[in-house]
């Protein structure tokens, strides 16, 4: 029988596991969750995920994780006002992580973040049993929720998807955020299926990476007090939030966390003019992140910021030399949102094969952004 979640953090402290976002109904075999608010491990009412959530890249060294760079990346995100963090998602190269690396990375993030924002673990695989196991490991590491992508390559039916996500929500031990990205998985979670899953007490949100207007409208129609809608497509996230989406799980916010937070605040407040200005300023970054498969371009941008090496793990390669000058220009132009003179000086160092910009030059160190977003929530 799945673990029965305690109804409060105090109750959880008397048990072996932390408090979850739901508890299971008595008399129903422990499998039917009741949809009401209970604290997550870090104390969040996770029914209301929203705002600017970053799908973090994973910095590597030749022999493993670069946790020093990862610490700087986490600190940069929190200082800039990021409202949630995804660890070991597709941008974080989950497919390339060993099990012990996944656990070390997630545990490090949970401890570093220390409850300031929700930490969401990427746990989706192509198999239900393995996804449940990964989700349980994430819960043991202290994650607040699990981002579960549709099973890739195997192309399940809609009924198979319904059963898959239901089983993970009931047996994985964490609140589930659905993740639909057909361009990567070959599998599309249809709104009719999402509507059924949205009624499940253990499923709290969807990251919808399809950006076409029809799909966005269909998914936003499912929004409720129990189910949040998160864009998974940076170029269309502003329009989605203006239409009612709760926020975005973003790749671009790795490199521009402050502007993405500003965009989310403006769009969610219905300030079309302000949101449009920020979105226009970010367009070049959106386009850059798509010139080669994710996370190749954004890892190069982080490299320019001094936030880790540029290399993903094979079979992905470092950003092609043909795009590196463009990346430097994009990052320098973004710095104009905060400290253009310093960034322009930094850009003049010339050697585009090595980082010529750092996070201080771009106004992204904690001291440069705390005045704008001190809540980081």
C-alpha cells in the first residue's frame, strides 16, 4: 500500500518521511487522494505553482558534476527572484545523469535553496515502474514535486497515459506536474486526457510545451484552484500568461532570470505594454536557445556568465563555433537591461572560445538584483 501522507509538517516530524502535498483517503485501499491543501516537504501549498520557474542546466566537470558552478547558478536564480527550480529535467540532461548523480544534484539543490522556493525534480522515464522509483528517490532527497514527462519513444495511448500518470501520482510520494512536449517524446497528452488527470488530487499542474494558440486555450480552460497551467515554451509564454496561464517553466531564465521574473510579473498582472517590452528584449535569447538542441545553447550562455563549462554530455556537443559570436552579442544586449557599460567593456575581450562575460558584468550577481526581487518566491 502506498505511504499515507501526514496532514501537517508537525505530524510529519513524528514520522520517517516529510509532509506531502496530499493525504490518501481511508477506506479506499490507500489509492484515492483527496484534493485539499497540505504542506509539502518545504512547507509549500504546491497547488499554486506559478511565476518564473527555471528548468536548470546541469554543470559538468570531466569527471562528474560541477557542484561549485551549480551553487553559483542556484544563488543567481534565487537572487534574481526566480519562483521555482526544476532539477534534472530535460534542460538538466536527466537522461545523462547516473542515479547517484541525480540524487547528489537534487539533494544539493534542496539544501542550498533551503525552502525559499519549491524544488521540482524531473523524474519521468519511458516506463511507469521506473518513473515511480525515480519519484520516490526524489521524495527521499527532499524535492517538493515531480515533473513527469510523457513516456518517450514508446508512444502510449491516451488511456495508457491516464493510467501512467495516475499510478505515479498515487505511488511516487510527490505531487506531480505533468509535462507535455510532443516534439521531444513523439507522444501528445491531449487536453481531454489532461482534463481527467486534473481531477486527481495528486496531480497539481501541467507544463504544456505546445505553444499553438488552440492548444494553449484548451489547456488554460482546465485551470482551477487545484490545477495550475505552466507554459513550457519561452517564445509564447507571455501570450499564455496574458491568457491566464499561471507561469512558465523556462530555459531562457537560466541566462536571464531577472528579466524573466519581470516578464512573468507583468504578464500575470495583465500589463500588456510592460510584458511586451520585456518579451521583445528577450526574443533574441529565445531564438538563440533554439539554434541547436537544448541545452546546448543555454549552456554556452551560462559559460559566458562564468556559471559552468559549456559541454553537455554525449551525444550532445558544445555549441558550434558558428553560433558563438551571436551568443556573445545576445548576452551583451541583455545586459543593457541592467548594466550596459560594464557588459560592453567585458564583451571587448575578444576570444569567443572562452567566457568573456561573467554574471557580475551582466548585473546578475546577488548584489545587483536583490533590490529588484528580494522575495525570491
